[in-house]
């Protein structure tokens, strides 16, 4: 890995049921410079979860102080209950160390990241079709119809943000979706705006020649 | 190949000596949906060259009539001698048939394409460094020092346009440069702006649900 190069910030969103977690997990296994961002949460730690690996666990008052101090790139409160947030310092330190940091967050968080880090790469994992998504949601068979119906409504709302993303990756076959994510990152690495060091060194050589 | 999907327009530039031809040739072998655009030229046909395969051969008066009729996306006249041009109809027909059309043209042509087709993907093949490029130019050993010196000056001018491109691909190892070009095209295919059909079909499904 090239640690001298600053990493990229990658936002991955997609509706519940699209298989986003599976794609992101397989992507992280494959793409050596990518690391999942560890979120801060106020929810209780579950058996086996490790501080700093699964989450940074904080109390609500602690979390709210961190909000006041502007420590979050984005945060949300789920149904007025638990907070979840992305720590600015955690993300930027990883990037400075050459890692491409992946945020798996919802559309609201993604829009917020786009505001504060316009150079972030926003990827939306989409189902091949909405009817396919419905089949996947019902196919799980682990939740009540009410829960599924709510997820499906939320999925519709999330899909409405698709046009604000940079890329859409259709999760038809997981392996292909993972390949595509890897290729998007390879391509983004070659974007002119991400190669200031190279361009500046060429400029220097051109000046010497003039 | 998916012929129902409109192809992309890919512009590849790079200074003389960078190995652009080798990279483009290997890329075309590898990337099944890509085709090199056949240029129109007024220069004499050489032994073995085939009309419509290597070039479309035209006389100077014919070429100038085509200019008047606006048949070119871009054209140039080399040292006041021969014309070279990219035929609008040839490019657009290939794209309509689902092919990604590759134009291997100089920086002026590329800037012209960017004006008339803002959705074109502009790739610049760069040497690892300018001193590396000088070594490559001299290493050929087939031209006089004057010719090399002129090429090198031109290379410097071309490099000055790098910031107007979308991507820079450093040709250090040919195979890696070709991989990168393939990945750039895969990524571009997933750009939101290139997936209007998918987005519209999702919009339709969302409207039905509301």
C-alpha cells in the first residue's frame, strides 16, 4: 500500500434489502487500501462488540458534547433514541495515513458529507428494479409485514436521492457489484483533481525547461 | 455486448513518446465494447492501408467541402499540409450501436471535443516524469536530435493541457495502464448522468407507488 498518498472518502448508501452490507464487506476484503469508518453510537454495547472496532460507545451526554464541539462529519438520531455519528478526526486521520475510508450511511448523512467534503465519492447501491427489492425484503422472512412495508416505503424515499450521488452500482450479482466498486475507486484515483502532486511536479519540470 | 445501451465517447491524448499507441491498441483488444474512430485524411494512402479501416481517404477539396458542411467533430491541418478529421456521423452511429468510441487525438482536438460533447471522457496518458519521457524519445534512436528536440518541446506544450482532462493515466507499466483505462470506462458507465434509463424506470415505479 502506498501510505504517502492521501486516501479518498467513499460514501455508500442504498435501501434496506439491497444487499449493501454484503457488497461493502466483500469490497473491503478485496480493496486493500479501503477501511470501514468506525461510527460513534450511544446504543448499548452488544455481546462480542469491541470498542473502536465495531463502534466507539459513548453516553448520550458525551455524544451531545461532541456535537457541540463539532467533532462529527455527520450524525443522526434514530427515532429520537440512539445517536450514530461519523467522527471527523477518525476519518481524516485514516485518510492522511493513505486509507480510503468507507462510510456506510443513509441518504441524509450522505448529503451532509457531500456538503462538507465535496471531493467525497458517493456511491448508491441500487436493486435491478423496485419489484426485485420488494421480493428481497419479503424473502428474508424474518420480519413482520408491517416492518417490511415500512422498510419498503423508506426504500422509496431513499431511491429518490439517487440523482444526488456520483455513481449507481446495480447489485444484480454481488461479485460484479464488488468489481465495479473497485473499478470506481481505481478510476477516481486517476481523476485530475486527485493528482495535484503529480501535476505540480510536472509543472516544476516545465518551468525549469522554459 | 449490450447493443441497446448508447456507447461513450473516449478521448485519449498524450505526448509523443509516452507509448499512447501501445496502450490504446492493447486497450482495444481487451475492452470489448470499444472501437477506435476511423479518421478522415487527405494524405496519400500507403501500401496496405484500407479505406474505412485505417482512414477514410479524401482529397483536399473534398475535405474542405466536408468542413463547410459541418461534418467534423474536430479537424486539424498538420503544418499547412494534410488534413485529419473526426467524422461526426461515423462517431455518433458507432455510439448509437452501443460502441464506446475512442479518439486518439492531440490536445487541441480534445479541447474541441470537450466543447461539442461535454459528456466525453478525456484521458491523458502521461509519462512517470518528464525526464523519463526524454529518455524514451532519445531511446527510440530512429530520429535526428532536431526531430527529438521538437517532439520534446511539443510534449511540454501538450503536458500543459493536462488539467483540462478528466483523468491522468501514468504509463509506467503498459498492462497496468490498460487495466486502469478499462476501470475508468467501467466507472464512467456507472455515473449517474449516464444512467437516465435506469433512473427514469425507477421514477416510474416510484410514481406508481405514490
